[in-house]
């Protein structure tokens, strides 16, 4: 069984992870864990939201071979964040593939690469920004 760990700040929204759940339904030899921040504030600049920031609170979800885990994080820049929980999840999951989907600033990507090399040294790492 191949284990995939996919990290993105958008997974607090259910409609963004339906395709990954479908992938586990179609391929019984794949196990997927999605990681996202528990609380995400989008568009802090409020340029496109008529003066209001969008604050999202996700819900964890779990079924056989598919799970969404929400992690505490610290926002450090406009769209950037860090979470030491990434280390714990990589150590716990032992993924074969770590796929990071992010924004322009990549501090969590660097953290993900470091944690993967430390706790899952045979894992392949892919990133998309």
C-alpha cells in the first residue's frame, strides 16, 4: 500500500479534498492523509472581500485509507505559516510520497522537506506553488 501525505492550507474546506477521497475509493492500494491548518484567514489584505477577512475553520475527517488532519499553525507572513505538527504527522504517517501545495512563500515547504528527510528518508517529495 502506498501512503500519500498531502499538505495544503485549502484542505480546511471539504470541497477542496473530495477528489483525494475519490482517489482512495478508486484505488484500494492508496492511503491518503491530508494536512491543513485548523483555522485559516484568507485575504488578510481585505482587498477582495469588501473590508472583511475570510476566516475558515476546518473539521477533521477519517475513514478507511483517507483522513483529513487539522494542525495548529502560526501565521508569519501574508500567506505564510509554520507548524511543528508537520514533523509529528510525517513521523506518524511514514509516507511514501509527500506532496506540498502552497503559495508563493514557502516556509512550510522547507519545514516539510526537512521533516521528511528526518522522519521518512525514503519518501519522495513533490511541490506545487
